[in-house]
């Protein structure tokens, strides 16, 4: 048993032949529509019921040497052929395309021609079946005499007549959305049936209607063609608009991610740069004082620990969105780090009233500026001035260091971006020392005010 299973598994799978693929596709399409009760009732039931109502009941009436039952038998056979072609191919294709089944068919190894040929063969099968049913009803209930040659000729004409309507259904199925295809088909199907004389002889209509009927048929054909084309054009424009909208959303999302990454980089640079600079300075000072002044060195080491804890808290606060403890606290920190670096500081006694956004931005700008002075300026004096007016808030930071700044680094770019986000300006002078002038416009009256 195990050997048999192993042999079966090792045998190569044989590919089905091309005729078998086509045959299976036709069979499955026929089974699918045969199980669709609404399709069967509308495609087979309507021609049969209409023929019973108008053909069988008027079996004794004559028209141009033929009975009405014989005339309407051919008319409703054509009516059934039109319906099976337009609905079986047009509406079915649009529905399957809307549900994504057509994409799955394209991805399968089945030839594309098999899908279309199956729908065409099934439409011809239903059309000839309807004609055969009507001939049986006409012969049994209306006394219509049809020879075998005439019956075969009618079936051949009906089968051939499926082709142009199948082509029209293919166009509708490929162009129209699934929910609109049945309505468009009815707008074409029913008027053309009436104007083509399938329900009643054209000669029995009023004379004025007979004169204009052919022009109406052409007008409806051209009108429906234009309607389908305009609707497809509108759909294509909508699809292009949706695609552009999706691209714009993706671009905005990407820009937002980039801006957020830049903001985080600025925050980390501003928060950690200041604290790490202070830790480095105090570590160097403690190393120099370790032998000569151990008590002072121990104090500096304790301050290093405090600064490191504060840096950790600031990093956590930045992640949580709380980036500043206030401008007054930042002034105190600036005085502390400058004193450690041996730089004399002239600063305002009291911090002015500032809006929350002004205070957060100016605090981070001050922190970065003081870090740059300690790291790069080699200054001995520094001054900080803050002033508020009716229309603006100004911060001036100056030192007597080496100046001569020719290229902005990450710190200066970060400060400029922060100030620009609030609609402010930052100017830099570095001919004799360095002087930063930051000006922020006044916010609306209902802006929140921070405590000094």
C-alpha cells in the first residue's frame, strides 16, 4: 500500500489537453447559469410567457398571409437570443469583473479565449433552446406548421444572430461597472426589441411611427454608444483622480514621517547635547581636582550623576511630548554650565511671561546656543537678553568668542527650523564673537501663558 502511494506520488502530473480545458470551461459555465433561477426565469420564462399571452391567444389572426402565432414565434426567438447574449455575456462579465473573478481567471493557466468561448457557446445554447421551446409551444398550442428544414434554418439564424449581440455584451461587460451593466442592457435590449418588430409587426404600427422608427433605432444606437463611452470616460477620470489622491496621501504620509524623524533628531540633539557637554566638562574638572581637592572633585562627580539623571528624565519627557521645564529653569541651567566652563554670564533677573509654545521653543534654542558656546566658541563672557513687545518676543544671545561661523551645523539648522515653525526669524552675526537674534511673532490673545 505504501509502495503504491509512493509510486503515485512520484509519477509526474499530466497536463490536461487544450480541448478538454475548453470543454470543461463550457460545461462549468452552463452549470453555473443553469443553477441561477433568476437568469433561467428571465431568459426562458419571459419569451415563453409573452408568446403564450400574445402569440397563442391570437393564433387565428393573420398578418400578410401568416398567422400572428407564426410571426411572433420568430420574433420572440430573436428576443430570447438578444437576452441570452446581452445578459449572459454583458451582465455576467461585468459582475465577475467587479467581484475580482476575472483577475483570478487571468492569473490561472487557462487560455483567455476559453473564457469568452464558453460564454458564447452557452449563449448560443440558451438561444437555440428558447427557439426550440417556442417551436414546441407553437406547434402544440397554436397549430403552427413548421417543417424540419424551416426549424433548422431558424435555429441557424438564431445562433448566428447571437454573435453581434455577444460582441455588444462583451463591450458592456468590459466598460460598465457591475451595478450599472443590467440597467444599460435593459435600455438597449427592450427598445431595440420593440423597434425591431419582435413584439408586434412594424406594419401594424401607426404610419407616422413607421416613418420615424428606423431613425429612432439609429438614434438610440448612437445615443447608447455615446452614453457608454461617456460613462466609461467619467469612470476613468474618477479612477485617475482616486489614484492621484492616493499618491497625494502617500506623499503627505511620507513627508509627515520625514518631518517627525527630523523633529525627533532635533530634540535628541538639543536635549542630550547640552547634558552630555555638561557631563564632559564636569568630568574633566573632577579629574583635575581629584588629587588636589578631593572634596571638590566628589562634589563635581555628584553633580555629574545629577546631570545624567536629569538627561534621562529629559529624554523620557521628550518621548512623552514634554520637552521643556520652562525658560526660567533653562536660564538657571545655562548659568550652571557656563560657570563650570569659566564663562561669565549676564542674564535677566526674571524670565518674562511667554506663551507655552514660545517658552518651549526659546528654551530649546537657548539650550543649543549655550551648548555651542561651551563647545566651540572659546568665549569668556556671554549675555542673554529677553524682551517682549506687543507684536513680538525677542531673544538675543551674544558671546565674545572666536566667531567666524562660515557654515551652519545641525544645531544652528535645528534652531532655525524651530523658529521658522512659529513664523519667526533667526539672524546670526559672527564678525566679532557671535550674536544670535531670535524674533517670534505674537500669538493670538487666547494663547496660553506660562508662569514665570
